[in-house]
């Protein structure tokens, strides 16, 4: 971890300040007295658990929400941003967690969208547009073909395009919300280099992230929010991770990962020579009560392997056996569920839950056979399994009929889990089980995974965070370009070993 | 965000309640307005019966449209399918086929068209717009072929009675519309396939990963819609005592309008049968009330559009703040 | 497997489309004759989906075969953006004469211009309600005569028109119906009758004319019980809807239509509230234009009159049985 630059060299001019911001929705206070002061030429981390009010504050700063009270000061004078466009013109640009690219138009058009589109008398100046777009990509050291449709890019490249667009608007204050969520380590290094360059040019950067290691590597100062209030602002150099976590959670940071060691020697899942899209010749076994972690770089086929196991993607060869029952090839989700394999997918909002539907409806969704007879569903049985699930997983909500979209990320993830656990799976597949979840809930999820394992469930979990892989798993498999490149007991794993496997470098005889 | 641990909300403001119920309030306001204008006529038994009679067939076709829109698609061919079914039933009966056989065949034709739509959309992955626009075009052509471009009439007495007969002084189509919408309401709410439809419409990928057979759900939704709209069309033929190739064509747009109005009634903004019936009633009350007031039918059309915009705008205001 | 199957479906679809294209809407029925240069006629109608329009297409095709013309028949399906360019491109390929059937002069401005530029005369049938310089001749029915006859029948049945309540139902986009509905309204006001609703009641779409007319009459009778003595309707399909509205409300009001469709004639024969309709002599009008075209083909003689309004016949209970319905021509 690099020690962050101190802010002493910068002129300490305040670029943007939020004072005493209050904002409420439907009688619930999202912000009650939030403060933020960002200097020119600094990278300022904005931290807090999900629901602490970070996103609301960002939306107030960018004109998406109008605050109930409080003032925003830019370069020393009070400002009001009626909408996003006004804020953009004032040089305040936010890059949100949900990627805001338009898949159906070209990379160049995405970068030079809206007011950035050069035109003469309403006609788009294509040459100027391409030149402008290329300039931004060059600043990011990216070589993405300008004419390609943005939808055809990898998620990583899409992030870069969204980022290039933010740069194209000549932002004075740049607000980034989890910009590294889907980037690889190399790409993160590049991004950080660019951010540091921008900082040195005097741009103020607000960096919202759950990845504290990154914060301590990159940022100059940090502000921590809890329950809609600003708790503290201090120099990163004067703080440490444990202090940040305890301030965020409001209590001392406990042990994040529970004790291991519930694995038995009974084989629960046998995968033999499975081939499919992005997946080649995969064989492994997982045991009853075991937590098997699967790692690898983005695009290494981890998620595809889970989808094949769950019946959501076809496989062209090989067999999958649960207990002693071999599934038919490409069984489909419904048959895989019946055989006892359930998947908690990677993209919670687009694959895990129906945001507009209630908790009840979401949980009933995966359990239609269990709550119906003769084609008719039973309302009372749905109420029962929902109550059980909410109790077991301690889902915080107003009631069973609250739409899932209104819950925090952690509680949404618990609904996905509850939905699948109601099927009493023998094998639970989890793809990035804690993505976008605050620290407090992460610990709960890890504990839950361990409890499930202790109860005899086999958990196969994909994660792109190495500390998480090592902390939650009993055993770790690493994939590289669709194949298993290494396997190691979690107790013997180090980041170095895992990274080597991730890049397909190590010999595969270490620790088996 | 941040509404996570919200306690039960204390009394919401009157304004918010008004916005929430925008569409229902629009309906009540319409009824109150027409009643105030013609207290002697508008809410009389005869006129209420008239309104119900006039909207009964639209109600059936709008129920069919609701099913498809719950799944997140829409069906442009429903009006044409209903006309074709009416024409097929009429042509068969004029050719000497017994009434119930003719009705069954006609309903079967609707079912097959729905099945074709569903197959094109769910299995061959055409967009609903393209697929149903294309089938609509073909189906209208088929209806012209079946009727030879003319109006078929002199249908059997028993058949006409289905559309014109009365029970307890209320026309039969009113009962049929109520029964069909109740069945569809129950199917949407209480059956596994109904749940699958809601899930598919909510988020196809989530539904698929949860073990719902999304393709079959969409196929069945379109199939049911085809069958139900065919029943509507057969009833329209019985009601008019005749069948032409285009006689139900306005029901397609009105059915979509009714479902859209209905979507504003509930908080989640999804298509729902109760809301659709509110929408159908608004359309029926508008037309009948303005007729009673003697408003020019061109003006009526303008006003109907404006009312739809007003109701939908009013209801969308409630989501503005989020 | 899926791919293969999709392929099969795609091929089947293409084959089907091709088949439709071959048998489709605009048929070119050319007739070989001994003469080196046959007389070329472009005929078009937008109303081919109505029974009369369908008859016209058949009748003109038959005439062309008899006369040895090379006929290009364009059927517009009420879609002028499709029909007009098709006619214009046919004009571009050259023709001796153009024959317009039942298509309002207001909708074919571009065709008229193209024909004028190419110096090809347009002969028309029921295509305008007054003299128009677009056509060398336009033969239609006498709208005033139609109104006089139908109102005469109503007057005779209900004992004069003075002080009587009469609804007039029209449809403006159709020039003939628009004109006769206006004439009926004027005549009724002149005779001292009350126009129900104060003006002509307007049906929005001919496709749903029957349902719309039914609702208009039913709603009016609910608001004004017993408030109608007669309903004058501009065409039979809507008249049949109005008839239903009248009978269902138990009203004694009489209904008249125009067109002499078989359903209307059956209604008259049934002896209920359907009083009369109008039989427009299309076959004899077609014969007149046929003669004009033959004269022009022979030595370039243009018709003497550019507008002729032929009298139509009233169909009531006395002659319903002997009238050939317009959809059975």
C-alpha cells in the first residue's frame, strides 16, 4: 500500500462544498446534515455503508435531487443545480455505479454524447467527434475501436467508455461511484494513474468505493458517512482501515470471516470434463459441508461455469453429478433446481431479483412447485416460506409486501438467498456473493455461508476478491481462460499463489 | 435507497393520495361530471346497462391484452384476430355448420393465431411489435378472404341471441365479459402460470434463473390472448348480427389504452386486470357521456386522448421524486 | 438444431411471401390482341375492399378483356401513400387513358398532375361531387335526387317532416356521403324538422361504422327517450347499426340508408323499421364510361360533358324483392 500524498502541496482551494444537506423521501431521512468539502487537486474518498447516504449526497451534488435544506458552494459562491445538465455545465460530473453507456450506438458517440456532440447547424461533425473521442481514450491509455457499438464491448471497456465521457465534459469535479467494480488489476493501475494525473492538473475527484485497500492506495483525504450524517473528514495518511471500518459500522470491526472447517469427505458434486461457451474440460468435486471458492480474472469463465452447473447455460460435453444422480446434459434451470443445485447470480439487480415485485413474489418465484398444487398457488404457503426466509436471514424490511427495489443492496442479496434457500439446495452456487454490499452485511453473508455449510450444504462461490476467496473458502479453485489452472487449500493460500494461478503461470502441482 | 429500515409511514398527505389514485379519481370525476350534467339520464338503469353493453366486448379484448402486457409484451393483432374469428364463425354458420361447432372452430382459429404469435416471439425471438404487426396484416387479409370483402349476415337466431339476448334485463355479453375477466383475474393471481407471467414481465432473466420456463410462459400468454380475443370477436358478430373483415379494428388501440390506464392504478405500474377494467370503464363512460351531451364525435376523440394523457400524467407525477 | 430449424422457417416464410407477391394486389392483366399497339388503360380504385369496389375491379377487368385493352389494374386498399405512387409509376411507363373508380379527386392530386404532364386523360366514375377539371368526364349519381327520394319516403311514412325529430348520420372523409348528409340536413331544416343533436352525427371510421352508429342512436335515445322519429343514414352499413339501436330501444323511428346492400334489402323486406335504401345504377354508369373510352380509343373524341349526375332508384318494400343488391352485382 502506498502512502498517499499529503495535501500540503495543493493550494487548499475548495472546489465544491456541501453544507448541512437534508433530504427525505416518503418521510424517511436519507440525509440529515451531510457535509462534504472537496479541495481542488485532491482525491477525496466518500465512504459509508450502503444506505449511509453517499449516493443521495452525490445525487444532490449533481442536480439529480433537490435538497430539502442546506447549501452547495462552488468556488466560493452559493449554487443551485436545477438538474443534471446545469451541474454538468458547472463542471460537476458523476459516473454512476450502473454503467451509463448506450449499447446501441458507437463508442465515439457514447463518449461525445449530448452537448459534447460537435455539430454545425444540427449536422454532426463526425471527424471532430471521432478526434474528440480518441483524445479522451488516449488520456485513459485505452485502445478501443471508435466505430464499434458500445454494447459489443466487454464490461471493462464499457466502464472505460463511460469514464471517457466524463472526461470529455471537462469536469472540474469528478464523482466516481465504484469505478473499479468490474476492472482487472492492470486496468485499475491504469485508472489510478489517470486519476493521479487529473488530480495534479487541479481536478477535484470524489471517490466512492467499498474497496478500502484502493482508498488507502489512491486517496488523499476521506469523509465517512453514517445514517445520513457526516461523521468525520480526515487525511488518509492519518487513518487506517480498522478505524475506517469501525467508524463506518459504528462499532469495532469484528472478525469478518468466521471459522472454517465443516467440510466432510462425502462427495456432493462431481463435475467431469465439462465443456461449454468460455469453459473447457472442467473436472472437480465438491464435498458436503464444504465451501469451495472459485477465482480467476474477469472473463476466465468462472461465471459461465456456475451458469452451466445451474442449468442456465448449455454445455456441449461432460457430466454433472449431484450426490449419485447424474443430470442429463443441459438440464435447464428448473431441472437443476429439482436435482438440488441453486444459483445466486452475479448481477443481483438484473438477474437475482425483480425490483418492482414484492419480497413475497420474489421468493415465491423460485418455489412455484413448492407453493402450488394443481396449478393454483397458495397465498398462505407463500406467506409461510417468506416469513421463514426473512427470519432466517434477518431481512430488514417494512413487510413481506415491500418492493425489493426499496431495500438496501445487502437486503436485496438476502432476498435472492432466501429465494434459493427455500428450495433447500444440496449445492448452492454463489456468483460474487458480496458485490456492492456494505461491510456489516458482508460479515453476515460470510457467517450465513458457513452456517449453510455446517448444515450439510455444499457452497460453490465465485469471487474476484482474493482476500474474500481466502477468507470464506475451505478450498480454492482458480480458472484461467476457461480451464482450471490451480487448486489450493484456503489455509495454505496466499495472494501470490492465487495471482500466479490467475495468470495461468504456476505449475499445477502445488498443494493439492 | 435509504428507505431500507423505514418504519410504517405516518399518514401520507392528501395530495399524494390524490396523485396515487389519479386514474380512479379521473373516472369518479367523469362520472360525477356527466351525472351533474344529466342527472335524469346518466346513472339511470337503462344507461348504465347501455354503457356496460357497449364496453363488454372491449373489456374482453382488453383482458386478453392485459395478459400479454403482464408478460411485458403487447399484441397488435388482437383486434384483427377478433374480427377474423367473428367472420369465420359467421361464414361457417352460413355454410350450414352447427352453431357451437362454428364457434369452437372460430375460437380455435384465434388460439392458433395466438400460438403463432407466441411461437414467433418466444421461440424465434422476434420482437412483439414486428411479429404481431405482421400477423395482424395477414389476419386482416384472411378476414377479407373469409368474408369476400362483404358483410356476412342472416346469422342463426340462436347465435344472435348470444350477443343480443338478455338475462334479468341485462344483455348476455355483459355477463360473458364479467365471467371472462374474472377467470383471467384469477388465472393471473392464483395460478402458477399467472405467477410465471408476472415474473417474466418483471424481469425475464431473473425469472429464467429462478427456474421459470420463460419461453413457455410467453407462448401461453399469447395463445390465451388469441383465444380470448377470438371469443370477443365472435360475440361482436353475434351482437351486431353480422360480420365484416374490419368490424373490431378499433378495439386494438382502445385495449392498449385501457391497459395503460390500468397500469397507473397500482403502485408498481404493472399491467393488472382490475386497472384494465377501470380503463375500459373510463373509455366507455367517456364515449357514452359525450354522446349523451351531444358532443361532436371528432371532439370526443380529441377529448378521449386528452383524458388518457391527463390520467397517465397525474399518476406518473408520484414517481417523479424518486 | 435451432439454427437449422430457423433456416427452414425462414425459407418457408420467403416462399410464402413470394407466393403472395405473385398473386398479390396489383395484377397486370394484359390481353394479347392482333394489333401491334394495344390501347393501354390504367385503372385504379382505393375502394377495392368494399363490395362495390370489388365488383368494379372485376367488371372493369372483364370490359378490358372484351375490348382488347391492355389493362393495368391498381388496387389501393384505402392507402393513398401506396396507391398514388403505384399509379404514377404506371403513368411513367405510358398509357392511353386512365380510369378512376370511386376515388375522391381530393386524394389523388399527384396522380392528376402526373396524368396532365403525360397528357393522358382521366375518365372517372363517382370520383367527385361537382365539376372538376381533373377529369375529362366524371359520371356519378345525383346526390340531391338521393336525398329527395329518401326524405320523401320518410315524410310519407311519418306524416310530413315539419316538427319531427330526425337524426342524420354521416361520414365526412367520403365525399359522396359528406355531400348527401349535408344536403339532407339542409332539406330537413328547410322542411321545418329538428335535427337530432343539432348537427350531422359523424362516424369516425367506416370500418366500425356499424358499432359507432349503434352507440350514437342508443345513447341519444337514452338521453331523449322517444326522441327520434327517423334516422337518415348516409350509407347502409351504418344504417344497419342505427336500425339495431332503434329496435333495441323499442323506438318506432324509421331508418333509411344508401347503397342497396343485400343486408339492407333483407332488412327492408323484413318489414321492420328499415324503410328504404338507394340503388345506385353502377353497371349502367360503367357502360357509359366504357362507351366514352371506346370513342376516345377510336379517334380521340373526348366526352361532351365533364360531369354527369345520374338519377338513382329508391328501394323500399314494394321493389326490394326485385332489386339486385349492390354486393351481388
